[in-house]
C-alpha cells in the first residue's frame, strides 16, 4: 500500500510538472507569436516609411524638373523676344540710314 501511495504521489508530481510545462510552453508560444506580430507590424511600418520617403524624393525631383523646364522655356522665350526687339531696332536704324543716304543723294 505504501508503494501504491508513493507511486500515486509521483504521478501527481509528474502530472503537476507536465501541467506546469504546458503552461510555460503556452506562455512561450504566446510571447513568440506576439513578438512575431510586433516585428511584422514594425517591418511593415519601416517599409511603408521607406516607400513614402522614396515617393517624396521622387515628387521633389519631379517638382525640380518642372521648375527647371519652366525656367528654361521662359529663358528661351525671353531670348527670342529680345532678339526680335533687337532685330526690329536694327531694321529701324537701317531704314533711317537709307532715308538719310537718299536725302544726301537727292539734296546734295
């Protein structure tokens, strides 16, 4: 009877150890699952932040490209307009010179 009682105590102890082991295992599994989901969420946040920074840089580059294009188009139009004004002044001076030359020929 003592041996039966002794075996029964060990079986209770073994059952308690197994139960405790299951609890610890469940705790570790929950901690691992939480760490995995936490890391996954932070990884997604880091990827999203990197993507947004890349998009921002791309948009900034496009903005600078539009500004440069506008600047060069304006500069080209300005040069064309200045050349047209200068050409017009040259034509006026040429007409005035021809009129002065014709006056000299007819008057003098």
